[in-house]
C-alpha cells in the first residue's frame, strides 16, 4: 500500500490577500498600534513618527527574506542571540553541574621536565629491538603453552 509523500512542506499557506497568517498578523498588529496612536492623539506628525519607528520595521520583518528564509524567523533567532547569555565552557573531563559550580580555580599543570635523550647508534637500536622481539616471543610461547595445558 502506497501513500503520497507530502511535498513543499516548508511553504506556508497563503490565506488572506496573498499573505501568510504570520505576515497578516504582523501587519495587522502594527496597523492597530498606528491606528491607536492616531486616534488617541490626532497628531499626524506623531503618527508618522510611529509609522517610521514601528511600521517600517514591521514591513521589513513581514516581507524581507534572508538566505531564502522569512525575516520573522531569522528575527526571532537574532533576538535570542542578544538576550541569552553567551558563556561557553569546555572541560575535557565530564563534570556535572554541581562540580562546575564548586570548581574553584584551575592551576596549570607543570610540564614534565625535559630529559635529554641519549643518542644511540643504529646497531644499538637494532640490538634493543631484537631483544624486545625475543622477550615478546617468549611471552607468547609461554601463554600458548599454558593455554594448551588447560585444554
């Protein structure tokens, strides 16, 4: 049984005068504010000032797009960016919230002292590697013999 897959789910429906519901709500709310200012004061200059301070940004928020997304979606992220604190902590080891609150101060770790390395010849290194291989082979042989005895 096959079902049709919805497409264009990111496109909002145009409801009122070819506007989305959010665009209409933004413009309607702004219009109400400007109308209340005009009807309350009967001052055309104050009404024009309110239109410039409230109406033009509302028009921009309702109709402009940033990177293909409506500005009212981006505007909410912008407001959250300025309102929320921007403190990020990074700790390599996991600490719970209580430990973070009680964490007093961090003393920088002193680096281990630099030990001058001995310069060895290739023959000495080769002999040391050969000795390590022999020790490893003896260890492998002893573990194999112990496993065969257990079986």
